[in-house]
């Protein structure tokens, strides 16, 4: 697979493909068909996802209408309350949220949501975008079941310029009306198995879904193209370890495809390692390797990079991608990426486009990943134990909402 063919894959899938939609399913079938072109057969493994259709999403502040999108899966509400701008996370600031609709200038993750619930907030408003961009795009957010834990509240998202206007005029009262239809839908993981000499296997992952504003050649059809690149090589060159390629659905909604896969013990019993690609092959930017394992793995990748003369920022941490559910099961994992400067491209927005992508850079990046993968796949014994160091386990538990870090 050459640079031109890789770029064609990105161009073929240049459309929004959000979780559980017909467009996401179309992309899954496209990947399956690409696999068949080099003589292999991939399968679709479905899993359930929560779906919603927003029918009404309205926000007024002091009687002035503010353009917004309602949070998916947040339920149906008609709530009016005093407005409070939460600037800080300290105990006193949070105590001011009681019986108010809270305006935030940050995202609401698991721990922030728990803080709002504990503080007695009646709802919240988030924002996206930048002050100096020409667009007025408002992203479609979701109140994830993993986050709300059964305690839902009304929530809307607005553009940052409207957030600034509300704060500047010292908005006093907010009114949120949210109506939506909810149901259980379906997403898919696309699975390709390449048998080796033993049943133990290496899992390769990349997600193919996008957010609501993005056509996602960078985030993350680039990673999917990388898996196709690797799979084409290994289909012709069987190794000691078996290989499983997993193109994950619904990553953008909280790693749902990878979580669904790893939730089944029989799926991961023989998995010795995870290699994940997420945002890679862009024209500019630094290549990085985020290792969610012990120092032995990060040292190995660093030494190999030096040996090959490949510039690579290697570090230990938790990467917000499909590698994390594997690491949570004590499977050593690494995510490879090339992070483009934000001045050149975006992600999760309309600025994730073909302008930042390079077929030649994709080949260079994929060849490095292939060099690492060949060493691991041909090894007589995996050099990295299936265990998580204590400090990495703390980071995983915080990210996954199990235990909060101090």
C-alpha cells in the first residue's frame, strides 16, 4: 500500500460518521471491503449504544435567546434557575452551584460532573470554539451513562463567543428546555484475525467514527489506514504470535467499541499487547508514543527509535483512546500518534481536513510502527509483562472514574 492509496482511503471516507449512524455503518463496511482486497476476511462485531434525536434545545439568559445544542441522552427538561459562572474548582466555588444552572468554560468529564451533582446544581452550560474563528459551529455533546451514573441533569452547549457575552453582561437567570427521543442503537467493531504459530495474540486498534462537526481524515481515518497498511503486510507474512486487527466503533463517545470488546473475558484472555493508532501521518508535528505499561516498554521503544534514527517522544501515561480499556485489563499498551500543531489543523471540528495530511508521512510513520510490530510479533516471548505498575494503575483509575487522584 503506497502513499497515493493511503490518501485515497482518507478521501473515500471524507464524511461525518458518528456513533450508531448509517454513515458509521457505511464506513465499517468500507473497511471490511478494503480488507478483502488483500485476500482476508473481516467480520463486524455489533454492540449496543445509546442513541437520541434532539427535538427541542432552547436556552435563554435573562429572556435573551442563545443558540445552543442540547446534550444527547440527558433526558427531557424545562428548568429555570439562577445562573452561576463556575471559574474555579475549590470547595467554596462549588458550594455556590446549589440550585443553580452552572456556566462552565471547560469540558465536563466524570469528576467534574460528580462535583456538580454533589454541589446540587440543577443543570449546566458548556461551550466550544474559539473567539477568533470565522465559524459559529456548536458541537453536539453527550451526557454519557458512564458519567451521569443514573443522575441526569439538563445541559446545553453554546459557542464561546456567546459565553463571553453572557459573562460580560453578568447574566442572572437561565432557562433550559430540552426534549429528545432516546433509543438503543448499534455500532460495530470490525475484526480481522491473522493466525500465527500460537493462540496468544497482539491486538491492533484504531477508531473509525468521528464527532458531529468533523469528517475526520486525521482523527482518525489516518489510524484506520495504518491498520490496513499493517494488516496487508502481515497477511503475507505470518508471525509467531497471532494478530487481531480491531477497527473500533464509537470511540468518540467514550471508547465504547474498545470497552465493549474488553468487557468479554474470552476476547482478552490470550491478548499479550495492544498497539493503537490515533491521529497519525499528518504533514507536520511531533511523533509520540504514549506507553500505558511499565518503564521496560517505554525504554524499549525509545532505544528502538534511536537505533532507527526515528524522532519519537516516548512517555508513560494514559492516552485518551482505545488503548486504555486494554491497559485497564493489565495488557501493556502503546498509542502511536503524530500530533499536528493546532495552528495547522484541528480535530473534533471542521478544521480536521485533508489539508494537514500527507501520504508520504503516513508511510514513514506506518513503517516505524511496522518495525516495532514485526519485532513483537516474531518474538519468542513477549518482553513486557501483563501487569500495570502501581502509579499507572492510579492514572487509569482516575481516567476511568474508579478512584480520584489527589
